[in-house]
C-alpha cells in the first residue's frame, strides 16, 4: 500500500508528518527520518483492526483484500 505523506518543519523544531487519506493520522520527530519512522508506526496502528469494530454477518462470505 502506498500513502501520500506530508512532512513539514514544526514551529518548535523537528518535523510533523500528516497522512491526508487517514484523518487524524499525525506524528512528529526530531529529524525527517524519525518523523517518517513514527508516522509508519502511526499508520500501522491506525489501520490495525480493533476487535470491537469487527462484526460477523450470518451466512456471509468473508473475503480478504490486499490493497
């Protein structure tokens, strides 16, 4: 999966990383590399399924789709 990330200098130093396609997915780091490492982790957590958010439908076929 490829996502567009905006990386901008922070007013307080360091960098802020934002993922426009994932509302609220924002992270920071002291360097560009650290900000990118942190946003990768934030994306993984953002996309991680939460047990409470899943549901089952009787007689429905479950299909996994890679994007």
